[in-house]
C-alpha cells in the first residue's frame, strides 16, 4: 500500500496558486472511468467568476463527475480545466482543494463533537467565526437546545442527528471554510420544506461573493441561480 502511487499525483513543478477571481474554464475535455464509455466527449463550459450555475439532468448525465473533475479527483484524458487561467494540473492538490468548499451528496461525519465536525478541515478559526457560520447554516438554534450544545458527540456518521441536521452541519462546514469556489451536490435532499427555506436564505447570503456549481434536489433551489444548464449523457442540451 505504501508503495502504491496515486493515479492523480502532483506534477513535479506544481505549485500553490491563489484563486483570486474564481472563473472556471472547461475546454474540450474528454473523460471516462476505467473500462467505461466516455462520460464527457469534447465537452466545454465557461463559468465566469462569482456566477452561480445550476446543473440538472437525469442520473448518469455527468453532474457529479463534473464536480469531481473540478476538484481533480480524476484527470481528464483530453482538453483541460482552468481556474483563473491556471490549469488544474499546475496546482498542488492541497492548494487547489483548500480553496474549494464542497457539500457532498453523501456526508462524512465523525463520532466526535459537533464543534469538531463543523471545524474539520477549516484550519484555525475563532469562536466568533464558528458561531457565525453555524447561524448562517441555521444550525445554531437546534444545537443550543442540546444538553452539551457544541460539545455534543453525534455518533458515527452523525447517527444521533436527523438528516436535515446533518446536512446543515455540512453546510456550516462549507460556510466556515469560506472558499472562493463552492460545489453543492444535492445538498438539500434530506430537508423538509421549512428547513429548506431557511437553508435557501443562508445559501443566498453565502453565495453572494462566490463561484458556485449547484446540483439541486428540488427545483426551487434553482431560483437563486444566474444560469441553469441541463446535462444529458455528458452534453449540455
């Protein structure tokens, strides 16, 4: 295992780059998973800085794969993806991913306190920043009702919380990270209507100064978008 080299590795001359604007250019990319037909073939998409893009399409259309490619979890076989004019392969993976916040479809929560689960991966943050992010994600009210509040241990994968509470914690983590690029993959799938409305208000505030790609679970999420693209079999239709 220790001798295994990752498929996606840093180039020898890769370096840390700061994402200042956040415009994303996807230029003529082709990509397929091993032993699978191509998900994307000669696919291009331009996302101006601070624009909010909603991505819709049936299962298997390439929505989540597109987000994985922007995070460079995989390398494209043809074409390139650039952020602020810099090819992703010229970033170190650490510098690229430290500047992207993601709320994934399947959350990873740990058998630790709520505080540790929200602050995870966000570096050193002040208590004020932490509480502010929690309030924006509409977490603070339900957390303060718990016996141990932010010190509450939530169990493996957050088993002691409801689905909506778990997703709000994931959103609080993304808010706290305060990255210039945000990726949301069906982030409101477990929320009831009232909670979703509260989250929608939080998202509107959060997205004000970010470049964002959002795969919605409900079409109401798309109302705040600047542009909506519909994917089908790896093509924008």
